[in-house]
């Protein structure tokens, strides 16, 4: 039988490590860049300091300030649900890894919203003059976690269909 306590704390430790990596990377950018300043790394990646008061793709960025607390409350609510899921399903390693990435990313961005009123973004991917919205380590973790969670659920659905045939 799995050891829920040990697995649970391991997942929280991984989330904490991700939060630390996210915050250290943001602190390095904040120490070296002014808002809007950029440094080309390759022909398609720049480091840039950008503040995003909205959500993904700057959704609600110009909403007047109320969105800061809305996104903080939303992220903390989702984080509470994730922590409950991690504790309740210690045997689901793939799902828990995905949830842990989302948890670490969500908390990393909550810290920014509380400290700076916006999320600190610094990775700018571009091609042929087209720029993907700037993002950060936390955003990357959330995205990877969400994709892994969807893939895990699709695979679980296939396993169930295969077992019932």
C-alpha cells in the first residue's frame, strides 16, 4: 500500500522547489532589466522584463485592478483543491506530477501579484516579427502541468474503455 504522507510531502517539496526556481529567476531579471528592456539570446528568444496584471495572454490586464485579487483568490482556491487531490490520491503519480507543476506555478504567480501587483514575465519568443506573449517559469510549469493532466486523463479514459470491452 502507498505511503500517503511521504508521497504527499514529496509532491509539496517539488512544488516548493519550483516556486523557488521561479522566484529566483524573476529576481535575477528584476535585478538586471528595466521594464521593456530586452536582451536577445537567440534569433527567436529574448529576455525581457514585462509585468502582466492580467492572466494568460494578458486577459483582463486593463480591468482596473480588481483582477489582481480575483486571480489571487482563484489561484489559492485551485491550489487548495490540488493539495486535497495530492493527499487523496497518492498512488496516481503522473496525475500528481501534473498537479504539482500547476500548484508550483500558481503559487509562484500569486507571490508576484501580491508583491508587485502583476506577474513578472521575462521570456519572449518571436518569429518573423510575431511575438508570443512573454511568460516565465511559473507559466511554463502551469502549461506543462495542464498538458500532462489532459494526456493523463485521455490515457485513463482509453484504459477504462479497453477494460470494459
